[in-house]
C-alpha cells in the first residue's frame, strides 16, 4: 500500500463513489481504475493530487505533452506566461513559482538562436514574459515538476555552499562538495516519499554540464562500463546551480 501509493487511489475512488451515490459502485471503481491506467484521472484535479504519487506525476507530464503536441513554426517559441496558461488548462492550481523556477536557468530563445547562451536577468512576473524554445521549456518544467522536492533540496545545497541569504545561480561551487552533499541526501532516503533520481543520473548531470568535465566525459563516452566509484574519485572543478539545472 505504501510502496505503490495505492491508498491515494482507493481513497479517491471511494470519495467519488460516495459523491455519486449510485447503485453500481463496482462499475464506478472499474471506470476509475481504467481512467487511472490511461492517465486521464488527473485532468482538472487539484495540485496536491497531481503530486500525491509518482504515477500521478507521470500521467500529468503525459497530458501536458498531449495538449501542446504541435510542431509548427508558430509554436516553437512562446513566452513562459503562455505555457503557464496551457498548464492551467490541465491543472488550474499549477503554481507560478514552480514555472518561474523551471525557466530561471533556461537560455532565452533569441540568445540561443544566435549561438549565445543567455538567461533572463528579470525577476518575478517580468520573467514570465520572456520567450523560450518550447521543447527546452517543456523539458525543464517536466524535470522540475517530477523531481520538485529533489530540485528544491539541490537549491538549498548550493545556497549552503555559497553561504549567502539568496542563491546566485551563476556562482560556482566545488563539484566534489556538491556531489557529496547530494549523494548523502539520496542515501539517507531509504524509501523516499517523492521521486528522486539515482546517484548515477546525478553523476552524469554533473559530468555533462556545460562546459563538461572533459576527462570524465571521454571515459563515459568511450568505455562500455564505468563504475560510480571511479567517477567519484576523479571529480574536480566547479559547477553552478545554473549549469546543474
């Protein structure tokens, strides 16, 4: 029950059955489970329900990709506010703060098209009017939504390393210190309540940052099997929160 979050679905199904007060509760339960398997059960639901289980989070990501699936030139570049309005069509309570955190480290569309990597210098609501590449923005939102608690923890780790009151997304910290802190956080969670990436995924993120750690990148690109312990022992250099994101 706890491992697969089955309580979330049973309680939700029972509530729906009681609200409808019909004579066919088993049919309603069957319809509910079928909708859950198809991912339609999260449409227009409260944000707390969307984040109640890993399955719900995955279903939400599938739904938002369905809503904005066009590949025409008209929709390759959009503002963050436009995309937020799109998300609200699926979840009216989708937090603006999560959207803002997702785009904070994204390159602006105009800058990326010219070959430069430039993030927005605006803050608050003004940042929502900036234009971004749709695919990049959608990927960022998916990561920050699915791994929301993990990314918040990473943010705090960088803030602690900088020893400041507010996070500077461009200030670089020791790669080894950042990885060790993230690794310890993941290892302490024997059965996390929220989705967390594996330590191998975190390592690859750090190695392939921009600019990448070239010696380790070559090792990962050329060797069929690389032990995590080998990579850990060779971590060097610095990394910023912007590069990690």
